[in-house]
């Protein structure tokens, strides 16, 4: 089963159209865009890592928004799907964090002078 935000967002009440719904759409879509943009700037001293940090923040923001959906609008949305998406975005955030650590280590190793 493919987990998708399109099964949650349309079910959030219309009153949240310009707040929670919009934020959930933006934060979930921002993650791959930030990683792609950061990778394009990998030659800069802290370019890629800054974007990875931002992507991790967007992943965390998505989790918070999903938790809010569950807490406030649980009667409108599929709570089980919401929980699965929360778990998925939590794992994603952890993967981005580990990528960030690996990238820092790689850049530091690469920057060391040859002995």
C-alpha cells in the first residue's frame, strides 16, 4: 500500500484550507525539493547540509501537522493512515539526519590534506 497525503488533505475541514491544509501540503512537498536543491549546491562549504537541515525540519513540521489533524479532526480523517504517515515521515527525518552526518564526515575526510 502506498501511503499518500492525498488521502488525508482533502478530508480536513474547509475552515483549515488556508492554514493546516496549506501547511501540510507545503511541508510535505518541500522535502524532496530541498534535498534536490541542496545537492545542486553540494560544492558550497555548507550548502548541502543546510538544505538537509531544512528538509529535516519540513519532515518534522509534517509530523506535527499530521498529529494536529489527528487530534483536532480525527472524526474526518483516517487515523490509522495518519499514524502510518507519521511513522513514515519520522523515519524519513531520521534518514535525512543520518545522510547529513555522513555528508559532513565525507566532506571533512575529503578536505584533509594528504599525508
